[in-house]
C-alpha cells in the first residue's frame, strides 16, 4: 500500500484538528503516522476502511468462484503470471494448486478482515517456483536419499539445553 503523505505520530497528538483536516484534504484519504518507537500506523476514516475491506472480500470471492468453473479457471491461470511472474516456473498442476490456495486463503482472510495470512501462501509458492527454476536445486531436493541408516535422531529440545 502506498500512502502519499507521512506525518510524525506526535503531530496527531499535539495538533489533532490540523491532522484530521490534512487527512480529509489528502488525495488518498490516508496518512501514515510515523513512530520512532514502533511500527508506523495508518490513519483513515472508518468509511474508507470498510469500503477497502468490502472490496477485498468481493474480489477474493470473485476469484475463488472463477476457479470453480473450468473455463473461467483457465482465464485466471492465463492472467496470473502478470501478477506473479514466477508462476511460470511451476508445473501446470502446481500453478493451479497455487491459484486455488491463494484464492481460498484470500477469501478466508478477507472475511476475517485480516489479509496477513495471504503473505505466507505467496512466499511459500514463490519458494517452490524457485526450486523448479533451478535444475540443480530441484535435483538435489528430489533425488531419493540413500538407504543408509544413520541411527536415531536426537530430540532437538534435549540438545538445546
């Protein structure tokens, strides 16, 4: 998310009316509140936040439903590389699996109002695509291990003491 205007958090505390006026006149109707002692915050109206949430839910539902039909699923898979270029390295079945997992996770996350769960799904599938893109890495990770028995594995918690 790109927020055009940043202001120190202390300005909101010290000059709240001016800050609200600045928010209402800003192009994106959002302000980034920069904090020294923590993560930055975003200030926006409740109406704007609700509209953004509804848009995310609707978009996630739309994509999820499109993947249920063969014809529209093919269309989604056709345009997905424009959004995730690395998907080109996935086999067709894996690309379809990613699309479904992405859509279902996005839908569930949007319904909760928390899109954070979508990020690990994207990162995991991107890592998978990186493996497919590197023939040496792919081979190293898919070659069967030898049949040797290297003995029992120690409990990691017992070794960490």
